[in-house]
């Protein structure tokens, strides 16, 4: 199965979404436990536990299906990446061997239902006895151990570095990826903070048990099971004594060691975060994670407990890493939004400095700035030629056919074959003219053909004849006829230009509005006429050039008018001559 197939890409998106859910669901296991202050014990929210187990099982099932897919998913041989994109290996045995030697065992470890087994099998047998705390610690360890490789396998898919993954290409998508990474980090830090804070409260209860006469029984009282402590321990005479134990009650005091209380350090806010509502506990822990990552734990002073110090150091290191990575990426994204505008301002400043250096007159400066402004508005600062030059040739051809569809609206090229039109489209260049610009003028050289995309122009002949030009019209088409007339045909069918001759314009073409157009310069047009000379000698093409061009129509009309005036003048002269001759005869 090709990893770039559409069905695989859709599966990858679905799989990444499921991994995203799993990454946010796993830390919720830490919030299943909470402190029950009135009974001085730690309870587990059993109904919520079952719901989270169901979600985790669904994500594990999707992950298992993805593992099975990897045994049928083709891969690119690493040794073939020296040249090009590499060779796609689709042999089933090679695919299976490649996956088994790669990430199979990591994926297998990630998909193992360890939390489900501990919750559904181990915990029910341990609740209410002294081993319950060890079972809970085992659950936390299993979640943390599986969480790290799950992240290691998920992050490459998210950022598009995996061959079978998908890539977020837009800057906005990358911005949300960075934001998601920040939220994920805060989620992990906040969840670990809540869990470790709960561990410190548990340690405080254990310290309080040392000063009781029923130490072994006290260790059982610390665990309230599913929350029904009266049902579980109500028959124990020491249960009421433990509930009123002053040392255990002091575990909820946050005055610190200076006041004779337990030193919680950075977990002081987690001590009384013991409400039944998991939303409150989760949101506050997420807030704490955001706050400490953003401030690099600058407002926290840990106790002398080594685990707490290491946790604080990890938060500081993670904050520095995120600051260097995410803040830089987000800054680049925000800068990219205004990059085009900044480029425009920089170019405008360079143009203004150059014009001042060259002491251009104010009228010329105004026209230059207007041309720059309109060119930027029309192109948005994008060089279309550079965008498509690295694409495959067939794709370039299809793009040009779409962009330059107007070429076929021109009567000359509408009669030509597609391969001739493709050659013409390949040479076309975008041009922007402002109102009042003169594309051609009387006595100047005709060095291009201009295809009008948008705007209005007027063509003024040397005798004052005016012809309007609009979208879809072309000016400078006489250059094509001139090339055909001033060249000879070689034996192989190619045109040979007669040297030393240039076409002089007999009209002025002026822009009445801002004009967007495509230009075909003389050298490129000469190349096209040379290569496709036989196609251009088609009588239909010649007729289109002669009889449908506004230029040639205007020129023909001018010649007809001149001929008509000359004939009228001759007729008038002939009548006068006959009248004089008749008068002389009578005499």
C-alpha cells in the first residue's frame, strides 16, 4: 500500500487525532485520585475511572489497527535516497522485516493495556489493604512509562516528519501546532504537579501514622478505596481516632516548617485541591502548568525534598526549551503575516532613495511611485515565474494553459495548434501599466506584443485615427506579420531573419486606465515564428492577422480613406478639365 495514497493520508489524519485524544486522556488518570479531608485519606473516583478506561481502550484499539497497517504499508528504502525521492519498497516480507527492525516493539509497548489491567484487575484486589498505595504507585508508573514513547511516536506525525504522516503546510496550521505544543506541555506539567502533590500529602499521612499506637492499621486508613470509608472502616475502633488525629489534620495546613507544619514546597497549592469536581482540579493544574512554564518557575521555592527539586529543575528546563523553540516560531509566524507589507515598504524606501539620489523631477517620481503601488497591488509581491519554474514540465504547461487562457481569445492564436500556443505561453511575461502609460509611440520600435488582461487602452494612428482596445485584445500584432514577411524559409522549414531591419511603430498606444497584461518580446516571438514557421503560414492565420486585427483594420480604413480622397480629387480635377475643354471648343 502506497503511503501517499489518499486513503492512507485520511487514515493518518484520523490516527493523529486519536493519538491527540490519548495524549490528553492519559494525564487524566492522575486526577482519579484525590484527598478526602474529612477522613484524612486518599480516594479513587471509580465511575470516572471506568469512563477514562473506555476512552483509553478505544485509542489503544485504533493504535493496534495502525500497527497492523504498518505491516502492509510500503516504505522508501534508505539506501535509495541518495538520488531523488528514493525507491518505494512494496514487497510484503521486506515491509514486515523493516517494521519489525524499526519501531514495532515500541508501538507494541505503547499499545499494551497496562493501565486497564492495573485498574480492573490489580486495584480491586488491593483496595482497603496496606498494599493499595503500592498498586496506585504502579498505576502512575505504568502511565508515565507508556506516555514517553507515545509522545516520541506521535510528535513526528504531527509535524510531518514521518513518511506516512501528513504535513501541516500553512503558517496558520504551524501556529496552532506551536500553540498545541505549549498546551500539551502545560497539561503534562500540571498533571505531574497534582500527582506529586498528592504523593507529598500521602507522605505526610504516613509520617502522622508513625506517632500513633495503631501504625499498621493506620497505613490501611490512608487508603479510602472508592470513597465509602464508613462502610470499609466504620467497624474499626481506631478509625474515629484517626479522623481526629491532629498530626493528620495538620497535613492540610500550609504554614510551612517554620510553623511546625509539613513542608510542601512547590506543591502547597495542590494540598487543598481536593474537591470532588475533576474539572476544577484539572483546570487549576493546567493553569499552574501554564504559569510555571511561562515564568520558568521563578515564583516557586522548592523544599529540600530531592524529587521536588528535580521536578522544579525539569519545569525550568522545559520552559527554557519552549521559550527558545515555540516563542521563536510564533514570532516568525507573526512576522510572516506582515512580511509582504514589510518588503513593500522596504522596496518603496529604496526606490525613493534612488530617485532622490538621481534627482528625478516630482512628476516622474509620482508616476514611479504610482506604478510601484499598482504593481504590488496586482501581484501581491509574488513572482509567478519563480513559483512554477521548479514544478514538473507537464504541470507548468497545465498551469500556463489555465493562467493564459486569454491567449486563445486573440484571433491570431485561436487558429493555431496547441503546441504553438504552449510555446507562446511559455514566453509570456506579466506586465503592469498605469493610467497614461504609452506602450507604443509613433516612430518608436515595436519590440513586443501585448495581450490585454484587464483595463482600457486607445490606439492613435499617425493620422489621428483612434481605435479602442479592451480585455482580450492585443496590440503589437503587426510584429508577427513583420517577422513573417522579413524572413526567408530554409530547407528544413525554419525561418531565417533578414538582418539589419527593425519595425517602426506608426501609432501610439496609450493606457486609459491601469492595465494588466502579458507581454511577448520580439526575441521570443522571433523564436516562435522561426520554429513554427509552417504553422504560421496557414492561410487562416494570415487572414486573421490581416483582416481581424484592429491595427490592420485601422490601417486598411486609413488607406481606403486616402484612396477615396485621392479618387474624389481626381474626379473633381477631371470634371474641371472637361469643363474648361468644352468652353474652349465653343470659342
